[in-house]
């Protein structure tokens, strides 16, 4: 296995780990509570949509990688 391929795999794993960490952090930040009625009863709700949270997590990963490259 080439060194460049190993390096790329390490970078991808780092980015995936960072994304998961940022996603969890942002979900905690934007957590609004648990739905108490209706068909979604018992599910969490957030002050931002899933897409907005995922986009913010992706942006944070990119900023981290840009700062540390």
C-alpha cells in the first residue's frame, strides 16, 4: 500500500470522526426538547433542521481541515 493512499485513508477517517463529533455537539446545542403529543410524540426536536445541522457540521470540518493543513 502506498504512503499516499494510507495518508488519504487517515485523513478521511479524521474527517469522518470530526464530522460525527461536530454533529453530536450541534445536536446538543440545538436540542429543543421531546415532542409531547401527536404522531411524533417522544421524538426529539431541534431549533434547526437536520439539513442545517449537517451543513454546519460539514462547514466546521472544512474549517478545521483548512486551519490545520
